[in-house]
């Protein structure tokens, strides 16, 4: 659908556009001088939680994540909002306050925005960030030998649906909400540490396409084969119980249909429904996937853990392969 836009904007006419429509990525990057570049992104969605303040904070963290996935820091944001005419003003205020508090936590500021009337509430941000040009990290660039580290647990899509039916314990739901509200700033900053940055070759954040989708994209853009260790993928508390109770999501089904045909399962058995959720569940404000060299990866994991960030090696980059390839290795004993 976007292919017709390409010929209108040839790279030769806009050399300052370092990351744009020609190769899919988490955000656009535009050079402003020889050393710095702007990072621009936007994201918004309908409520996924009942609490309006949490909704605003989660939507803001999710939107800012794309700046962190490019190796940048957030400068300012603009609200994008749609609210019904009869929605109480204090509810709207709480949504906007949640977003503003999260932007403030990022060391940035909400500088304006735009609101329309709509039957279903929607909220998010247009985010502007900055990144040194030598620290720009794209989804492509992963190299053979790299370890791919995941910085959050998987399972928000299933748990959101299960919670709407009252099928998640308060403890597990609170943990899921806390993760969705957590910024990816510390993970991005750790990846830019002077003694580690040269060994960080690619970064992506895990959102709507799930773990399989975003690793497939990294493999494709890096022209490399990537192997997922399905036994290592961390899961949010309550995910196994929710899957066993039959909860899933439309996004998970779409991801399975599309990406399932684009990966190879290395197992002598069928995957369990829980393992499929780990692969295909769409994430809200998910973690970063960081591809780091064999020397730097252990040090990066230590640095992430020192900052209180979950740091789980979940995949490795294998041989170069034109167009990329994704292989999924399942443990001998099924995960349920």
C-alpha cells in the first residue's frame, strides 16, 4: 500500500533522511548536522486497561519506545487524542496526566497536541527525539555470532484479553501493567555505553507483530538467519494459566497466519499453545531486542541487570542469508 510513495521521494533528493520508507524500521531518522539526527515517530491506540491514568502512561511509554529502539533520547512529544463528547472531563484529564507524567519521566516535555471527537477513546503521542549519528541503531545490522537479548517478558496481548474477562489474578495483572508502563530508556542507554556501543549492531522493539514478527524483520533486514531458543523466552506471570483457559487475541492469530509461513520450526513435535503465544502474541509497550556481539553481549546483559532491566538471551544470529531466515528451536520437553 505504501509502495507508490517511494518514487516520489528518491533518496538522492533527500540525503538527510537516513531512515525512511525505503526499509521498514521503528522510526524515521533525519540528519540535522554532521553529528546529530532527529528521530520522529507516532503511535496511538484505544484503551487496553480500565484505569485512565494507566492507559495514558502505557500509550506514552509505547510511543516513546520507538525512539529508544533507534538508540535515541526523547526531546518532546505532542498528544494525539480522540474522546467521546460524553466522556467525563476528569477521565480525559487522567489520560492526559498519565501520558504527561511518563513523558516527564523520560526527561522530556509534552509541547502540544490535537484532539478530535470520536465514539471510541484513543490516545498516543507524536514523539521527537535526538540521536548521535554514530549511535543510530536500526532493525537491520545484526551480524553472525550476535546474541539477541530481550528486555521484557512476553504475554501482554493474552493477559489484556483475559483481564477483560476477569480471568487474571490482581498480582499478575499489576505486574503486566507495571511492565507496560516501564520505559525502554534504561535499556537504550545501556546499549549506548561507550565500551558497549560498538558491539551493539541492531535494535528493535517488540510490539504488535510479536516476537516472531520482529525477529523475522530483523533477520530479513540484516540478510541473516536468526535462531530463536523458545525454551529461553521469558513469560509474564499468569500467561500459562490464561492460555490454558483458552485466551488469545485476534492479533496473535494474524501473526501466526502470516509469520508462521515464514519461519522453520526445528522440533520433532508440534508447538504447544503456550509456545505459540510466546512466538505470536502481540505486545503492548514490549521490550527491546538488542543484537550484540559475542564479546559485548555478556557485559551488556550485566549492565542491563545492574540497571534493573530484564535481560534474557533469546536468539542468536547464524550465517548470512539473503532475505533473512527465522528458525525456531523448541525444547525437548514442551512448555505449557
